[in-house]
C-alpha cells in the first residue's frame, strides 16, 4: 500500500507542475493575534504561465427568481453547466468581498483516481468566486462551498483553500470523489488565534479532532456558526477512504490523516511545495531548521505510507507580524539557505534567482531539479488580504494587490467597499497574447523581465522603489481609514465613492509611475552598460562592469586557451 500511495502522489505532482496552464500557487495565513495591528491576513500568489493578471470585480446585484448562472472553468474557460442564482449577490473585488471575507487556494492534486468527476459543474475557481458573492463570514463560506460541491459535483482535483474574515482564519482542504460519485470529501480547521499557517500545492491537514465539543461532521452543519466549533469535516471523509482502499478498514479513525491518505507526501511535494511553507515559518519562528531536511525531499514514511517527519499545520511566530513583512514573505527565493537560488551556477553571472521551466530534467538518465521558491516568474497576480474587525466592513477590508512576480510587483491598496477597479488593472485591458502598455500586467512584466537579464544590478533599484511606494500607501491608508470611518456615519454612499476613487487613483498612478520607471531602467542598463547623467553634459557617465571574477574563472575553466590573449606580457 505504501508504494501505491507514493506512486500516486508523484504522478499527480508531476501533472500539477508540468502542465503549462496548471496553477501552482502559494498561500500564507496570519491570525489577528499574530499580527501587529490585530488584523487577519491571507496571501495568495496565483501562479500560472498562462494566467493574465487582472483585478476582477463583481458588483452587488439583485436577481429575479428563477435566474440561472452559467459556470465556466476558471483555468480554461470551458463551460461546465448552470446552477440557480441566489436572490442577492455581494460585491467582490479580486478575492475579497464587501464583508471582508477573502479566499485563496493552492492545488495539490491528490490521488489520480479522484482527479475528475463526470457531470460535475463546480470547479475550484467557480467555488471561490461564487462563495465570495454569497457569504458574509468565513464560517458561512465553508458552508456555501461544501453545499455547492455536494449539490452540483466537484470538477477539480484536490485543493487547499484559505478563508478569512475580520475575526477568523480557516483552512479547508477538499478532494473530489472521482467518477461514479458526486461531491467531495473535506476537512476544515480554524487557525488558532496567535498562530500562522500556510499551504503551497501540498495538502497539509493530517489528523483532526473527531466529533466533540470543538468538532462536528457535515451532518451537523447547522452548528458551524457556534463559536466553540473550530473543526468541521465531511461525514464520510474516513469511511470513503476505507471503502476505496485508501485507508485500512481496521484502521482507527483517530489515526486517520487527510493529507497522508488523499495526497501522500513524496520528494517533489516536500521539495517544491512544503519548502515554500517552510520559508514562511522559518522567517517568523526559531527552530524551523529541524524540518529543513524534510523540505529538501528527505521524507520518512511509516508502514501506512504516512510521512512521519513533516511540519506542523501551524506555528506561533516569535514576534507579531506587520502587513509589509507579509508582502516580503511572498518575495522569498530561499535566501540564506543552501538552496538559495541566487548562489548556484544556474543563477548565471548576475545572480538571477529564477529558473526557466521545466522544473525537472535529466542528464545521462539521472533526474535533477530546479528549486520552486515562493516568488516565481509566472505569477499572474498576488495579494495580501487584510481584514480588520475594529472598522466598518467597507473600510476594514483592504486587498493589497499586485500583478506579475511578487518580488518585482508593488502591492497597492484596494478597499473592499470599492465599486470600481483601476482601468489599468481591469478585466479586458489586454490579454496574454495581446500586449498593451496601458495594462498593469504588461508594464510590470516589462520591468521584471528586463531585471532578469542583470538581476543583481537592476533588482536592487526595483526593491528600493517598491519599499518607497508601499510605505507611502500604508501611510495613506492610515489617513483614509480615519476619514472614511467618519464619512460612513454621515453618508455611506459618499464614503464608498471616496474609497473607490482613492483605490482607483492609486492603481492607475502606480502603473503610470512604473511605466516611466521602465524607461529609466532601460536607458540606464541597456547594452550591458550602467549609465548616469553627468550634469548638463551631452554624454552620461558610463561604467562597464562586465562579469564577476568567479564567472571569468568559470569561463577560462570551460574554454581553456580558446579565449587566451597571445603574446601579452604578464
């Protein structure tokens, strides 16, 4: 059974990371008690080589009785079917709604035989966006999500979801039941206040409390709104596994691990996925080095195929975390570790911490891999969703949004009460194969892709400007919060328009500034030079740094005397 578990996991992981339009994402979850200002935060990097980064907007709407809504797969645009619309849907900007509810996800795939379900209508993307239009809290979101897949079937493979509101943060992990069945099995757990969690394309919920004071199964779903309930699971999550032979029939229910049963951990799951969670944990908690060997892919298993040396689902950070620090966690390239992507030969002469796909390759029949860090070139969009329970909903929720590679993006504030999005980020402003310099996605890609050519020279300028802008936006929001809170008490509509104008202006101004920034960088660094203006002189100062001493030595070592200057005195 152990060999079957591991082979299945490897097949699904290879599928997730080798398919060009597959999404391989990263989420971090921070509770109120773990943040400096008392806000809940979740992050989401939507990583796909074919995902065009834009800021979705769905206005609040009243619907006539009997209205049906078409459902399309988020990844491909494939039509899946139609479902009844609810009488009223809430406003949603990006992945956050007007009640400060936010949802992110990462795909873990899981067991291959559960990866599809004929006739199912709800894919993971539709599940997020339909739920955001229908839920006023994280708990209601879990109820809506599980009801939708039970009623209409689950079209996607295994998913981990981050779900937050102004008071709580939850992780929900789900996998379909496969063909011949309908719906999904799942487990949801609330992150304890004061703790942080994460997931990155590997299911992370292992054992969980069975029915009791703090835990209910889905046949008692009406109790999910009781505050003492912090664990909820599908009533057949264990019995289904036993029926299908995924878990021994005589296995004890208390020992059942969702992740190890439905998505066993292997080398790739640890090295490409869990290591991104580890990088976050390692930034906020001492002692995480004990799990580094596991995250390098050295996974130990027991006779059931369960991993025995994996990380905890959540950790308590040593210090409380700022929203700007959360942004930086999304920019990690394994710096300071032996796997630092800027330090090996693949980084080239300019310390580039990126590797072009494929993720794995073979030399003389032996497989090798690149690292898969949190920051990656194929990010369509990413965000830090911040929910604050001491402010009115329209003001309390901020979607700090950015497009393209998180290490090169700038997160700007979009209040959840906004009723428009910046034109430069709007849906329809450009496409993956239709370039326009009016689009945030293309403007940011110009800067990041230029930086990839000479990273250690160009990226420090990006990082400095990034910090300046994000610090400015944070200062602005401190003032906007106060003004909007006061306005809401007198004229809510005027306050919402005020927040909308602010959010749109910041986004559009950012793109204009970044477009000019690209021009500055290109003029300064083109042709391998570094140029600076020299007062009023016609010509700039110019330096030609060439390559590092180490890289020149590598050239000589690999070319021998081919490039040697003959006859030169030494």
